């Protein structure tokens, strides 16, 4: 697990802009830790599971983010990728949406340090130049390693508040869950979660057997999805 207390053990990660919130010990933290250690989906062969505790994602702090990523994909990534900035990652996500764009078009959207960002992405083998000053992203299957990006918001009380927080995390996650100690009486919480696409997980029940499962969406959904792609890899990069 990557926390504010141990991030310095990962030199590449510590310099990447990741800034987890300081651990707040208490019943909710213990509740979450027990669940993460015992009830997450098993890691498929050839994949790695990296868990981030309260990472800062544009001033939002999900309690936990579980990243399942493919080890074989990252084997061909080069070390220049370690030098990418958040601005570079934003540009990369833009490319993943449009696939190909001219320099003139990019200037209208990314005027700040565009030339340097394009240079770093090209050196990292993430984009390539085509004819007539057009740039294209490399195949996503070769540059995006995450298979599942699961957020978990743990609440002992204030379940509706937790549900709203879990919904906020859907802007970058493939699945978002609210973890509660027990299901409250009535169906309102489950119905609300279902409408929002949020899963409801309860104590001592494996995530895959949750009463209400999260809507599974394709990723990357935003530049933050790419951030976790880079952060997860940097925990193992040489």
C-alpha cells in the first residue's frame, strides 16, 4: 500500500507529484485496512495490484484506490516516461480522445510549454509524428496498463455523504464503491447507489460478492486515470 508514510521508499513515485494525505488513525481507517487486506478481488496472473491510500487527485482524496495493472505491458516502456509532468499527462489524455491532431490545433488547447510536452511524450514513445505536422498517439493497448481502477470510500456513518464522495470518484475510476459496516434498513441507499452507478460493499463480504455492484466503465476516463497508470508503474520502475 502506498501511503504518506512510506512514499519516500519509492524514489520515482515520490517525485511524481503524488501527495497522499497523512493517515488519520481511527475506526474508519482500521475498518478500511481490514477490508483491503482481506476482501479485494484476487490479482489475475500477469497483473500487479497497487493500492493507494488517500491519494490527492485534484484536491479529492478517495480513501483507497486499488489499481490492477498488466506487468507485461510495462516491460517495453522506456525510462524517459519517468520524466513526464502532469501537463504532459493531460496532453496524452487529449491524444487518447482525438487520436490525431495537428500542432496548430494543439496550440489552441495547450499553449503553455506545448513544444516541450510533445518532445517528452515522443521521447517516451507515447506519440509519433505523421505527415504534415500531425501527431498521433501510440496504440492504447501498449501504453495504458491498468485493467481495473477501483475506488473505495469507507464510512461507519454518514452513508449518504459517503455515497456522494464515491460518485465524485467516477470521473477517473472504472468502478467506485461505498464500503459500509452493514446495510441499513430499507432500500433507499441501494437504490440511490444503483442510479449513480456506485457499488455497495459491506464488512466481511468480498467485493466481487457485493450486494450492489458498481457500474464498470472503460478507462482511461480522464487524465487522472493516466496519473494512476504512471504512479502504479513507478512503484516497480528501476
